[in-house]
């Protein structure tokens, strides 16, 4: 039986990856910080919480990381722990750097000291490209991150490559473009839309968004965690872009969700209203804009498809429907139930 440690197991990707590995017969360890009330709701919804052995792990504590690796006899480590909100990284750049950059280094160094044969996956991000030099972006496209989050992730990416080249360790980076699901965090724009729509149907409060015209390559987390696993099963370690190759604006995603819920609507001055009754559905607020915007991110996953045999099975429309349906089930209440 293979064993794997997942940092950030309570997040969207961690939960989906844990489910995948358990289905493949792995013993799964979940790294989590000490907490009186750990957030296991994703794992609970998937019905896998009881199948995971949780270990105390804090990426800010080198000794703690080393002890966790020593105690678990691992084959693979997936580093998904991160401060992953781009907008928050502008407000908390130091904390973001300590978690996303230095945290990765601490894990790599602990693996090198304890057992350099352990395979390591680092969650890189399309935010590395930032002010992209070309579209679509590939593994060879020059990086130009536009946020403290992107800069921290760039360090983690390069130090992962460096440990591979310096110590002959099996380390891989997955440069993952946006990937969503019904278990996405509520501060991400797709969940703001799907959850906000369910709440609007209950209380009429408009959804508040930022840049309506940012173009993103949205895929499904379930497809992307399969790619993570495939990277560590290959004969040679390398870095791969995972993406659908198709882009949509935030406004287009919102339009799809509104149409799916049979809400005829129109836009005026970056606000959206129902055609019947002219009720406000969506508004915008400049506080949700980034100090340095990233306008277009579109990935080319040709290498992952050719080398790993990876493919994405979900399109953006089926993804949107899954998210809207899930949030309607979670949050929608008829007026007489409020």
C-alpha cells in the first residue's frame, strides 16, 4: 500500500485528491494545523473524513514538518497548503510569503533530510504568468507575477525545480490554471456567483463583484487532482501546465449562471438587472479590484496530454451547473422559510 501526505487537505484540491488516492488504495495522511475546530466540511460532504489519518503539521514550523514526515513513512507528499487568495496577499504579503514560499522550502528540506526518495508535488499556479508575454501560456512562457501571492508561488516553483536539479529528488510542479467545483472557497469569484445567486433568490441581495472582464481558463478540480497524481506516477519528474485551453470572462460566467436559473437579465453600467421588475442582480465595487490586474490567463496543456495522458472531462457549462445546483441546495430558502 502506498502512503501519501497531503498538506492543505481541508481545501478544495486537498479533499478531491484525498478521495482520488483513497479510491486507488492509498493510506492518506492529512496535514493540518492544530485547531479546536478543524474545517472538515468538504471531507464530510465527500464521506471520507473517517478514512484519513490526520497529523499535526504547520508549514511555518520546520521541526514540526520533519517530525510529521519521520512518523508517517511516506511515498509521496502533495503540498497544497497555501494562503491562496490573491487579493488578500496584497494586504498580508509577509504572511503569504512565509506560507506559500518558505513553507514549500521547509517541506523540501525536511524530505531531503529524512528520505530524499519521497516524491514531492508542488502546487504552482497560472498566477505565475501574471502580465503574460504570450497567450496561451505553456511551460516555457516567461513568468511575470502581478501579486505577492504570485511572487511567493514563483519562489516555491523555482526552489522545487532547484531541489530536483541539485539533489536528484523526484519533485514536480503543476502549473494549474483556475479550477473550481461545488467545494470551491466562497471568496473565489465563481463561488461568489453561484452562492450569491442562491442567496439572491432568498433575500434579494445583489452579488458584489470586481473585474467583470478578467478572462480565465476555468476547469474542474476533480480533473486537475488526477493530473497531480499522474505527475508523480511518471518515470521522470517534470513540470506541467494543466488547463482546458478555453477562456471566459467573469461576466460570461455570470451570464451562464443567470440563464441556467431562468433569469432574463440585462447589463447597464457594470450592473445587472432582471428584465422583469428591474431588480438588481449584480453590482461591482472597486474594492474588489487588484492593485495590479491580471487580464487574461489561458493555458496550453499539450505537454501533459502527450506525456501523461491527462485530459479534462468537464467543460465550463457543466462546472457552472454543478456549482449553482450545489449552492441552491445549501442556501436557497423560500421567503416563508427565512
